[in-house]
């Protein structure tokens, strides 16, 4: 697949936004492997049709990342950096499934994952050509390494032809939206 070493390195690659102030976790997410911090980072999926906002979250181990879905039909799937728009080859990608169809306002459910380490987590929306259009995001980008920036990940995503829907919904929880009237 892509060898990112062949692409031009952007010097301003880290010029991405950081997530808004975290809010307290209200969901019943539990983890057997890390101690939950009680902090939740909310991400909007679908803002401006096919974007994540914020698309760049900095989270501690034990934080929850929670996606809220706007129209019409988006989803969350994990990839690696070099191969966007497709799940991890080892089958461990988290994938929310397409459980969030909504014609207006937020979908009734949200998707949550627990951050279990400080490694970058790259993800995409596998719907239609949303990934190619830039509907991708990262948790814990390494800001001091422009070779692995979110902007470069978007470049690589734009060069893919199709998105691959992971075969199994796993790696997170679909729960009732704790803030369905939030001002997104
Ligand atoms: Cu989408």
C-alpha cells in the first residue's frame, strides 16, 4: 500500500485543533484493563456533512472518547496511519457499526471507547466516500513528529479509492445519547 516516506513532509502539519474542554463522564462505560478517569471527550460526527469536530483529541489513559452523530449516516472505524479508510489487518479495529442514522439533530445513541494507552489512535468514517473527503480523526497525535500528522493522514485518505467497512462491530459501546439536545 502507501509508503508515506514518498510523500512530501509538511512543516506545519501539527496545526490542528485540540479538543474542547472535557466534560465529566456520565455513561456506564467500564473497562477491565484501565482505571477510568471520569473524563469524556465528545466528538461530533457529521458536522459540515462529512467531518469530525474536533478531529484531533488529546486524551489520557482511562479517558472516554464519545462520538455524537449528526445526519445522515456515519460510523467510526479504526485504521492505522499508513492505510486509511480500511480496518487494521489484525482484526482488532474498533468499529461502531452503522447504528446512528438520523435525518435531523443528533442520533439517539452515541459510541464510546476507552483510551487504553498513549499511542495514536487513527480512525475514519467508512460511509460512502466520507473518508476520502476527509472524515478522519486522531486521538493522541504525536505533535512532534510531522511524518505522522493528521494532515498527512488526510492526504493519504484522499488518495484511497474506496473505504472498507470492518466485518465486526467491536471495541466500544453503543449507548443512549447522554446529551441529545447538546448544542452541536
Ligand atoms: Cu460519514
